[in-house]
C-alpha cells in the first residue's frame, strides 16, 4: 500500500471518528439542557471504585475519582499515549525527522500558538481568574481537522494533508508542555522518583530486544497511578511512556523474509486429493512460527499505535466529548463573556493569522520553501482548519476552570465549540473553492 493510500485511509477513518465525536458533543449539550440534566450531572459525579482489599486504586490523595475525573485523568492518558507514539514516529521517520521537512510546520505551529494566546490575553486581562484559560485556543484537533479535510476527497494534495498533520503534531507538543508546566499542583517527588525508575526499566528492556506489549501496558498503568499521586498531571505519564516504547523491531525485515521462506519451504503439504479441513500438528507448528516471526518484525510503537487508534477514536474521545461538551445555555451566569469571546476569536482568527502569516514570512524570507501542491489559497483553508481545537482545547478548559468557576468553564466550552464549528465550516468552504475539481496525478 502506497503512502498516499495510507493517508487517504487514515483520513476516511478520521471522518467517521469526527462525526461520532461531533454527535457526542451535540448529545452532551442537548442532555445538559433537558430534563435529563440531573441524571447527566449525577453520572459525571459518580464515584468509581477498583479495590484491592481496603485500597481503592481509583483515588487521588485518599479521595475517590469521579466518572468525569477518571475519563479526563485516566482514559485521556491513553489518548496522550497515542499522541506520544505519533509524535515519536514523526520525529524518527515522519515529517519532523529532518530540519528541511520540519521547518515549515514548526514555524506555522508556533504562529498558531503565539497569536491565539496574544488575542486571549488582550481580551482577558492577565492576573484575573479569566486569564487561567490562556492556553485553551492553542491546540489543533488532528482527527477532527483531518475529518473535515477528507470531505474533499482526492482533490486535496498529499503535501497539504502532511502539512496539516505535521503542524498539528507540533501543536500537540506545545499543549503537552503547557499541561506539564502550568497545570501541575504541588509535586511529590517520591512518586516521580519511582516512576522514573520504571521508565528506565522499560527503556533498557526495550533497548535490549524485549517487545512484549502487555509488559509495557501493565508497567504503564503503574506509572499512571504514580503520576496521579505526584501532582504532575497524570496524562503526561502516557506521553513519556510513548517516548520509551521501542520503535525498533526485534527482527529485521530481511531476516523475517528469510525465516518465512524457510518455513514455507518445509511446510507439510497434504495430499491434494484429500479434502482435509483440519490442519495437522506439524502444519499448526509451522504457522505458529510464522506468527511469532510476524510479532517480532513489528515494533511495539507501530503495533500499539495501530491497535489504539480504534479504541481512542471510537470510544475514548467520544466519551470524553460526551462528559465535557455539556454547555448549559440557561441558568446562573452569562454564557457569552470575555472567556468565550477570547477562545472563539483565538481559535478562529488567532489560529488563522498565526499559521498563515508565519508560513508566509518563512517562505518570503527564504527560511523554507512551499512544498509542491500547496498554494496560498489552500494554505488559507488549512490555516482555518487549524482553529478546530475541540479535544485538547476542551481538555485544557477543564484544567483551567474545572475546579474553580463553573460559569467560566461553561463559557470556555461554548467558546471552544463556537470557534471549532465556525473554523471547520469556513475552512471547508475556502478549500472547496480553492482546490481543483480533480487532483492531477
């Protein structure tokens, strides 16, 4: 399968995931404003228990996690683990693996983070409670933005898709750093020291050839608990786990092919006249050799990334959207305020001008070149799609206001949804007008 076909298949799956994500957000908003709102709130605040004797694993500082906290602090650690795997792959062999490839998306992403923050800070004065949401409009949702892009089918040049994915990955790196630095409470170094030892253990085990994914997952769950108690946000544990996950397979492809040919050459062949449907023990043993060899030739990084995409896109993210996108349109406090306006403008105008202008400056100053197939018109469309900040923006909004001010949190959710929807619609319209009717091959 060619790289283009892989990207197209990835985009199609993201379209389905984006639709499910959008429907989950709509369902949350509808239920939060209906007679079922008390049931919805009770579901979010329901305490969870996973006991070993008298000890509840799902607790933080002796306080049981609620459903909302478990999804945001627990399941989203899996999401950030997948993000970390994607980042590591891009750094090793992808669009961020060389300076030439990485320069344009890195510059574009920097603009897409700096300008939204500036817009937010102009509307929400630093030092006020509103200023806590400064980082909310920084993020770009890769799955959602690629889902919108895939609506245009083969009209979209590969270079444009790669550019979108690359600067969104850099956005993720920026978001992860912000979460780690600014959304961590008092740090308990003892927990982090134990977690660091476990990371070292995984690193050296992976370095010397171990590729058992179950081992990495189990140790990763222990590390997650240690981070949960440490004061550093627990989702960061998933990102670091991805960085120590082996990217090199235990068996090289050339040796794998040689081994497979050897097995096929000695495979016991049945008499063609006998229509046996049950394999012999010798045949089963040979096929198991092929299966083991196949496991060794795929690295844990690639295998886990492939296995997690479905779970994250079709279960974790829709569930996250359902519990976090419940904007309340009536009740105490204003829905439209400085926070909602700052976030919506940050996503819509900040991301657009930041990505577009920084890209323009990078090309015009000769710092980098515009890849083949990309024009200033379709860059404008992709820059608008950069304002789709749904998942990570909602996540940061909850970190910013979830424990302090429900009214500001509600405003933040409304701002994220508004900015995301308008950015997505405008980006689709601009690209539909800018792209050729058929992509020349």
